[in-house]
C-alpha cells in the first residue's frame, strides 16, 4: 500500500490493484490515477463530480468498490470519517476532528493500522494522539491545509515529540507493521 498527499489535503490510498482518493477538488487527477472510489468527508463537495467509473461516496454507510471495503461514519455535524480496508490493512481517514469521538464511535470504527487525520480542527494535538493510540494505529499521518508551515502542525509535532520529523513524498507499507505508533509526515505532491 502507498499513501500520498496532493492538492492540499487530498489523500491517495493506493493498493496493489485499486486506489481510493479522500477529498480534493481535482476530478481529472482522480480519474488519471485510477481511483476506484472518491470519498468526500464534508457535505457539499459533490459539485465537482462528473460521469466516470469512479464511484462517489459522500456520507455514512458500508460500501464495497472494486474489492475495497469502505465504511463511512459521521464524525461531526457535516463530516464523515472513512475506514478503508485494502491489501489486508485498515486505514481511517478524516479531514479534521473538532471534537472527541465517543467510546461507542471508536468501537464502531474498530482498530486501525493507519490513521490519517487533519489537525486544523478544534481537537487538541494531545487528544488526537490519544485517539490514535486508542484505535491501535501503527502509523499516524497528520495533515494540514498549510502542510509543514502550519502553526498547528508545528504544535502537533512538538506534542508528539517529533519536531525534527523528516517529510516524505509518500509512505509505502509492505510486510510487518511497526510495534507501537510512528508519526509520518507527508509532503504535498504536485
């Protein structure tokens, strides 16, 4: 599996046979990379959708697209977080968290291998780190609209004790997952 960021907080989750894109507004790029599903975390983003083979998912529910298992769950008044099952790994992705998730919501989401979360919301860095630990994440990938220049990103990395974190183009996950949790920072690709 490969995970990459492009176009601000647009996330590409690419498996051996399929790919999904979370958020973004560049439909042409989504079609070009072969995204089987386009997952939208905020209401109202579907104004960019055009006819294609890419399946638009815009809200809570359970879905299966091209062998990819997807569960959308409401995480705020107008936001959806997605659990994506692909290549034997489980990824939780959401654009931002403005409030803590209840124990019931955490239980519904279940354990995850990778957590990708926007940190521009109201939820403090410590709470995001605690949530990732509760969900059993082996990798935590924070995102921000302003990438590495964001004051929220700097505060988050300070709280995670990762101030000197190397910024990567992408993360490729093959084989065994690390013990414990690793924070991974991704640059925004063109």
